[in-house]
């Protein structure tokens, strides 16, 4: 499942966006608030200290590191690092944005700030070399990297900026330079000949120095000014935390997330509000063991997962009855893998506004499904922690082709060089958090344990020949185990996200017998989109074969909607992907259209 570049990335992306935030002094209360926020978010040490103080000290911080979800991290950053004044100011901007966009399903007429703080990656230059490019404001931009560091105030690496050929009287360009965890920034609003910036490399480890000498300085251009960038960070974080302010309504957050998703994806039809919201009232007699349900949550986490993987659902779970005949929903969810009686589960989804559709298992696969074997697997795994350990890298199948592109012309995309910096920034903030969300999975890919991110990248290149983002594209293996917890106690076990868990239940139940998946599919490589697209589902129980109540409530939906507030359609490639042992291991496809050949990924 994708859950990167969810909240952790938002926190870290701020370092790129606001590295130039303090380069000038602005007047006014709002400017002062945003400048203070920028100073905190752009420094791992400052952000860490603000979170430690806000959470109540070192012991509370260590507990937070061990248990925090992406939403917990977003909440902590907004509460303790951003602060109520800045959050309230941005909440008003969000309300105005939602009102302006009312009735416009794709949100194109509203100014959309989400992720605009991410600068465009232009390229890299080694020590003693230069990089030249153009921006909307300057026809010619050249940055020259010094051939060696100096020791005037710590160990610094100098960069010299030349910007000429200004295209408009009222424009400016903002530049960010990174290497490992070091960042520097500057801006140009007039032609510039020799402006100096410095990267502080004093505390670089041997591996970080190797990265600098091998890959050089990463150079990026932002299309926002410093305060717009900081506001964008706050607006994007607020998608994830609907209850951050008293009176900050779920309806506003839901509408804002709808704008977010419809802008970053161009799916047809776009998500709108369902004509008949709430529970559909499907009889349990129409649900069989092995059937799945796909979920779309109209919140920041759910919509970011959908944008990243290129599909509407952000969660998938599986139906199974116990020996007493009680229908359960079994799922990998935060905080633990769990099975819940269906009536309790669907009531909870309806209460939080979850949108749920039924995916009926193919008849031949259902005939293979051994309920006893399925429960044996479930009982051996229930209680383990949700699989945050590999939920980033199970989604990323390519070096660069799995990251989102920003609305507008969709040419400014997140790339590996962003992720490389963000992971190392996070490691300076909290080694425990980066170990949880990516560190163990990265180490598996270079046959190591306990290496920091920079050391993993150096080992990947020098031992395995990986370059750039190749290491993240190594397929996850079902045999890999992780240091995790079960019922809150330390344990070693598999790392299951939602789609991985459904795949594993079906495999252990014998449903894949006689298919290509039985030859060795890596369930840990399956995202919700993969599970939706695979030819696992019974077309005769969709469309006109749906229960009558589903056809009456949602006549235009091919799938049976179990509950929901929005129009949740599975994608056009649903149930179209041939079964293959290597499925899910090499699926690229950037938004907003996610063009990909389902027969080869």
C-alpha cells in the first residue's frame, strides 16, 4: 500500500519549501507567524525539540516515536510546531476554497495549495561543476558548485548563482539546494550575477560525504514565494487531521479532500456526493467467504494513498464467517491486524463516512477457498502491528514513475531526489520513525540490518550496482520479516498492509490453487489498486447481477455499494489484469491519468 509521502513527507517537505523562508524580514502579524513556523519546520533539530517540548519531554517523545501513525505525526506538527494561530488562519482559507468550489466537481476553478511547497527538481552538479536551466522568470539560470569545502564557519560548501534574461517585471524565482541532510536556499527577483549560498556539511557522515561526492548537489526551483510555501505545508497537513480545531467540521475536510483527489487524478466520473447516502441494506446472504470490500475514505490519508497508487480505493478487507456462522471483516488496519463482526464494522464505517463497495470473489476461486485454512492463518497473525514497515516500498515499483504530479500541467512531479532528501531529513528528526516507515525495508533490499539511509544507498550502489531510486524499486519479498509488535509487545513477524493481508488470506485459504498466482506471487507487492485490477472478481455478481437493493440505490455503479456518502466507483481497469506470479512488481504510472499496461505489471 502507499503511505509515503503521506504525512511524514509533508513534515519533511517543509524543509525544502521553507529553506529560504527567513532570507528577508517581513512585517505584519501573519508574516511573523509564518516565518516562525518556517524556522521550525526547516530544521530537524528545531522541529524535534519543539515536538519533545510539546509532547511533554523525552519519555513522551520516545513513546510517540514507537507508536505514531502518519496522522499522529501530522497532528503533533500542527499542534506543537505550527501552532493554533497559523492553523486558524489557514482554516479560514480552506473554508473559502471549499465554498468557491461548490458545485465544481473537479475543483479546477479553485486555487489548490496542496503540495505546492514541493519544488521542481532541475538536476544535480558535482563539486567543481555547474548546472544550467531556465525558469518561468529567468531564461538562464546557472549554479556553480565550489570545487572544495571551506572552513570559515564549520565546513561549508559554496554555491554561486547567476540568473539572467528576466521574462517579466513582477516575477521572482526561488531556489533550493540540497545534499544529504544539508539544505540552502535563495531567491532572485532581478538579474543576479554571483549570489552566494552555502551548504553546511560539518556533521556529514562518511556515507553522506560519499553521496555528495558521487551524486553532487540537488538543485530545485519553487513556484511559490516563501509564505505561500509555508501556507501550503499547513493546508496539506490539515487534510489529514479533521479535528485539529474546535468547530473544524468533517464536512469541510471531506469537501477539501474531494477537491484534492479530483485535482490530482482525472478519473471519470469524478467523485461527487452520493444521491442516497448511508447504509444500502445489503443482506448478508449476498456476501460469501472470500469476497472482498474496497473502501474509500475522504480524508488526507485515504486520498493520498489513492493518488499515489492511481486508484480510488485506499483500503481493502476480506469477508469470512466463523464456526458459528457470524460474518466477519478481517483487515490490516492501524494499529493492528484484526477481525470484526460485519454488522459492527459496517456501522463504524457508516458513522465515519466511509465509502464501501463489494468485490465478489470469482466462483472458481471461491470453490477453492478453505475457511478452516483461512482462519488458521488469521489466528496466527491477528494482533500484529499494521505494516507501516514496508508500506512505502511495497507501493514503489520504479525509480521515479510511482510518485505524484502536481495539478496545472502535471509536469512538475515528485521524483527520487525529493524522497532521498526527505528520508534523510526524517532520520535526523527521529531515527526510530524512519526505521519504522522505511529503514528496515531499505535494509532488506541491500541484505543488511541497522544501516542508516545514506549507508543503505552507498551499499546499494557499491555492492549491488543500484543508482538513484533503484533500491526502492527492488520488489518486496514475502519471506522478509520485521521487528514489530503483537498486541503491543515486541515480536518478529511479517509486515502486512491491507492489500497484502487480503492477498495472504486468499493464498493461505487455497483460493489461488490452479492459477498463476500459486506459482509464487509476492503478496507484499500488492497495493489496493493491484487487488482491484486483478482478475479475481465475479463479473456475474456485478452490474445487472448485483443485489436488487444495490441497483436501486446506485443504478450507475457497476459494483454494489454497501455504504457511503460519495460516489465511489472502481476504476476502468478493475478486474482486467491477468494473473501472473510477478504481478504488482513493476507497475509504474504517474497521475493524473496513470497510463499503464495491466498485462505487463
